[in-house]
């Protein structure tokens, strides 16, 4: 009995390194294997001014390593496209494009999504302190801005997911408002 | 006093008077050379824009070298320095401070400025819709920027105003200042106080920019950086420097070469000096007459002097060579009528240009006509007196006899030449649609490199090109603004349907008083607004008590004084309004620049869409090309008229169809071969080549006439033949020098008439009437 207990304990101890092996590096490796796909999203913005969150829905498409499209269907159609460092927004016949390479703050913000999607640890660690909890099946990656300029906009970004799929991204803004983006993969590759 | 002395004194007095007039003349090298003297209303707008318009006052400034942080620091420093200079109205480099004043103005006066403000918007339903839209907008990252404004501006008026402004792309920014697309240059946009047509003012402004940049570089120690400047002002300054430089250079080359030829021929400084008297007289008279007739002399006109020298020196060559053997009386009787006829054909050619609506061309015509006429008159009436009987010079008969030998073999070339001319005619006819460059830019003296840099810098700044304009005019400012608003309402439909990408209007930042009053009147009183807001918010997630700032701002807007031009002071919007709302002698004009959608703007469709509006539509590039085509058509008619006049003159004088044909044939063949040759050599033919064709006939008629005279009288003596060769050489040198010019107007005439004159002499010799070959 004691023997069994001891061996179970030993097993546990042996298993521990295996569990502990799920670190940022491994998550990044997993994410980097993900070559892209489509997901339905629901985004809820909790704004102090408003009694109810503003909800928008649509579809996100990611093509590794640097193309991302966020197609909002409700409440108003809008297409946000990221191609390398060129961000363009189309809404009600208006088209706006911004070259992010000239906008370091916006680039840092975009990199939080892009770096996570592509498993680019270097890009993430340039602007954020990373903290990972959970295991490969259910992980939570917390990004804390290391730069004052960024933390003046966003206090914390929490990305959670399962294996190499991101399930939600939560932004906590400096003014206390927050937004929660939930993703439901529709055709995983 | 001897007759020679008296004549010289008279001549000297005339020259001194002329010099005094030239001394007091105004010389210019601006683009008014190209601008129509009798513009249509559309062309008038074009001319005003080029001379005074805001685009003509804009200079793009770029800083290269160093790293982006250094360039940004220099950009900020340079901006501060330039703002202190009186030469500049505005200096923008994308710094946030520069736009804050604009935002403040738009926000403070949003209820008077926003086209969304109407009675419907402030009804319960209108408020519900507008506030609902604002909340929906928060879902977008683009709308998030407006979140903090929601309590004061729940109906999104500022968003409405800003989205109107976002018609064009914004320049990229780095380190808080504008940079080029690739980020390798910091960009500034400078508006000068001096008008575009004020070349001195533009030069001073550009020098100020260069000096301040040098000082700024010194102060910051960033020596690895360089400055680039471009814009219409720089083009004007560069063109003026180019023309100034070329006038001096070309005249010098032409004079030296001709003096060299004359010295070789005369071997006498006295004869050389005497021979140059008609030339100097002609060149001076040309400037005097132009100055008296037009008030202003174009630099290019003076540059044409190089050719005039070559042409005017011919008369004294004829005189010295031909009278040397025969004496004065014999020269006057035998040769002068032929020379006179040649002068008159030149006068016909240059005279045709006087009727041109292209001021530069008319001036060139008047200058050359007076110059040639004066040179001939001085040769005929003053030169013999001043020179006296001692005009014996080196005997040119041996040269002439050699020429006669060559001449004897020449008629054998008739058929080959006719074949060549036929081939030239076939080439010209078969490619007649691609001979002429259809754009006024063909005459533009601005170098390709400068144009390319300008395009690159404008692309970096994403400045929209002023391609299309609508102009509404009225007696006073208020009416002009009201009409602009009416037109804008029609343009909104075209923007909605995608036919237009966007447009600008002065009424956007400065609505008419009537519109301001209507907007103010649509704002409800406080109690009423609260009641409607209560209804509107019943099913929206926004609590009434959070909209205190909105209620306060609407109440305030009901009390705001009406906006006028002074309210805009201190914002960059003031510049926009000044650029688009023009006061002139007959009233006010509002300009509405249009940005085309996917398709270029069709004038007919736009006019139909505007209906009964009195707005004038102007396609700037199209208008330029139409202007040039008008010039080209006119030049064709004038050339034809000049040619007909020359033919008539020769016909009346020669009184023989056969002789007329013999004189004209070599001239016409020379024109054909030269033009075909230029085309085959890849020269882009334009209006001035056409004028060159006329001048070949006008200038070269002398040679054919001498051969004709030889045929009808006792044959061509050796020294006359030699004089023709020398005169031809000097003419070819004079015009040929112009071919060296990089100013297209001068180059084209030179490259056409220079070879044309030589060819005309050769062909005249080849086609000399049979039986008089010897």
C-alpha cells in the first residue's frame, strides 16, 4: 500500500517535469505550427458610459504569418485588414489605410494579436512581459506592457486558448473599459 | 561734318535712345510667356490659379539623410524657424500642435458647421438614430477614438465633420512628423506669402528656406542631412535662371562663331566692326519695340537674339562682298532689290506670328520682325555712308570659282533629292497623326529630373492634384457661399453614387450666414431638448444623466456668434478657405476641387448632374491641352497665312509662275526633308517646330532669289556665290546655336531652321534653273 503510494508519488514527481514543460516556448511552437484559418468572433466592449456592452460579430481570417482580416457583420459592416504593416479599414464607403511601421504604439498593439497568432515570441517580448498558466489543452497567456506608452493605452491583454487555437482575447484598457473577443474556429486547418 | 560723321552721329543717337528704353524695360521669365492673351472664362480661372492660386504658392520641403529621429528633430526646428519668417503663410509638418487649433474650431462650432444638423436630427427619432449610430461606431476601432467625446457629442457631429475631411489619404507620420511613404524623408508643406507669378518673391522664399535649414542644421549639428525643395515657385525660379544663363551663353556662342567667320572672310577689324553695326542695331531695336509694345520683355525673346544675329549679319555680308567688286551704285541697282525681297519675305514670316494669341510667339515675331527690318534699313541707308568708299576687302572670287565648279555638278543630284523629298513626304503623311506632341508640357522648360522629383515628393505627401475644379461666382461672399452649398448638395449625390471620390468647398469650414442661421434655428431649447432626449434614450444603453455636456454645448451653440472669416484665424482651415474663396474685381468666386472616383470625370455627365447650376467646370489638364491645341491650330493657320503671303509677295515681284515655282521648290523640299528627318531622329515635334518650318521659307528665300536673279540676268558671279555661302553659314550658326538650348521653345526653332537654312541653299543650288548653271 505504502509502496503503491510511493510509486504513485514517484510517478507524479516524474510527471511533473512533463507538465512543467508546457511553457511559453512550447506554446509558441504550437502556435507557430498553425498556418491559418477562419473563426467566427463575438466581441463585447464593456464601456463605463453605457449600461450594456456593445456587441459586434463577424468573422476573422488569419493567414500565417502576417495577414489578418477582421470582417465585422453586425452592428455595422466593416472590414479591417492587416497585410504586413499596412492596416486598412473600410467602413461605409470610407477607406483608411495606415502604415504601422511609422506608428510604434499602434504596431505594439497589433503585435499582441499577430505575435500570438504566429507564435512569434520575440515580437511579443519586445513590448510585453509574458505570463503563462494552465496546460496545453487550456492555457492562459497574459501580456503586460513593458513600455509606458503602451500601458497608457492598455493595461493588460489576456489571451486564452486550447492547443494551437486561440479562444478569446481580452483587453483591459487604461480607462477601465474592457473588451472581450471570443473566437469559434469554423474551418480549422 | 562729313556725311559719314553725320550718319554715325544720327545712328549713335538712335542707339542711345534705344539703350535708354531697354535700360528701363521690365524683363521676365515667368510662365506668362505661355498663357493666353485672350483667355476664355475657363482659361482665366487657369491663369489666375497659376499666377495667384494656392497651389502656385505651395512648396514641398523634404529632409534627407541622418536617422528618422534626427530628421524629425530638424523638421520641428525648421518649422519653428520658418514660422518666424514673414515670407510664409503656413508651415505644416504634421506636428500635433498644428492640428489642435483645427480640431478645437471644428468641435466648438460643430453645431453650426455640421451638415448633419437639422430639425429632423434634433427630433426624438433623429436623436435616437444619431446616438444609436454613435454607439454602434464604438464597436469599431476607428470609432473608439471618439469614445471620450460621446457625452458632449452623442450625435457624432465631429465624426461627421472629420469624415468629410478624410477625402484624401493622409501623409505617413513618424516620430510625430510627416514622412515620405518609405519613411526615408521628413516632409514639410510650406505656403509662401508671395504669389506664384512673383518670381522674385518665390526666389526670396526658397532662399529663406535654404538659409534656415542651414542654420537649423548648424544648430542641431546634424550635418549628414540634406534639403530638397520643389513646387511651382522653384520651377519658376529655376526656369528664370536657366533662361538667363542660356540667353547669355547662346548669344556669346553665336556672336563668337559669327565674328570668327567674318574675321576669316574680311581679314579687317574695321569691316568687322562696320558689319556688326546692323546686327547690333537690329538686336537693340527688337528689344525696344517689344518693350514699347508689350511693356514686358520675355527672357526667351531675348534668347532668340542669337538667331537674329545670324540672320541680320547677312545683309552687311551681301553689301560688302557684292559692292566690293561692283561699287555702291551698282549694288543698289542690281543686288539691293533681291536683298529687299528677301527681307520682305522674312518680314512676312515673322509678321504672321504677330497675330498669335500665344503671347510668347507674338513677341518672338515682333522682336524678329523689327530686328530684321532695322538691320536691313541700317545696311541700306546708314552703312554705306559710315563705311565710305573704302570697303575693299579680300577678293572672294577664288572661293566663288571653286563653288561654281561644285555647282556645276549639282544638278545631277536633282532626281535623288526629289526621291528623298518624296520619301520624306510619304513618311510625314503616313505618320501625320503622331507627328505633333499634343501637350503643352512639351514647351515646359522644367527639366525631367525636376519634374520627377516633384512628382515623388507630392506622392510622398499624398497631396491631391488640382485636376478638376468647379467654380461658382457671385457678386458678394454670402451669395458665393450659398451657391457653393447648393452645388455641394448636388456633389454629395455624386459622392454617394461613387462617381466622385470627394470634393472640397469653402462652405465646409465657413458656411453661409443663411445656413448657419438655419442650423442654429434647428437646435431646440433646453427643456425641449431634454424631453426629446428622454424619449430618444428610452431604448438605448446610454443614461440621460451622462449627457450633461451635450445639453450645455447645444445651449451654448444657440448663443454663439455667427462664424465669419476672422473666426478661422489661427487655424489651417483659414488657409483652406482663403484658397477656395477668392475675391476679385468683379466679385467673389468659390472653388470646389473635385477628386474623381474610379473613373475619370466626364464633363458632360457632371454638367448634367449639376442641372441648372451656373457652376463652371474646369478640367485643368484638359484645359491646358486644349489651350495648347488652340495654339497649335492657330499656329498652323498663321504659318499657312505667312506662307501664302510670301508666295504672293514673290509672285507679284517675279511675275512668272515658272520662276515662282523655281524659287519655292527648293524651300518647300528643304522643309519636308528637315521635318521628316527630325521626326525620324525621335524629336518630339511641337508648335515651335511648326513655326520653324515657316521660318525656313522666310529666312532662306534669299538664296533661291539670288539663283533666280542669276538665271534672269547675267549669271551668278563668283563673289556673289561666295557671299551667299558665308551668309548661309552665319544664319545656320545663329539658328543652330539655339539648337543647343535646353529651353524647348528655342531648341525647336534652332533645330529646325539651322539645318533647314543649309539645306535650302544646297537645294537652291541643285535646282538652279537650267541654262544658267554657269
